C-alpha cells in the first residue's frame, strides 16, 4: 500500500495500521459464512463506506466555531 500510493516512507506505520483496519473488515475466502473477522467478533456487519485508497488526496476541515483547548 505504501509503495503503491507514493508517500514518504515515514508513513509506514500508518500504512500498516490502515492495512490491519482493512483486513479486519474484509471477508476472508476461507470462511464459509463469508464473515469478516470484525463481524465474527461483534456480530454486526462491517461498514466499508469509509475505506479509501491509502494515500488518497484529502481536505482537512477546521471548524472555526469549535474551540480548541491546547
């Protein structure tokens, strides 16, 4: 994922974390019930709507009305 998306190598830990996130929500081919590991654990179907390609361009929104406590 990291090499395919092209960001610097300093993001390798984020790539590994995201890979685990995707794998835990994906249906393995060896499960006859076609359930993801997360679905087996929680009993609820996985929500895949937020999964995008690692390294995709994004926009950050900072709400000007939200107070940030430092």
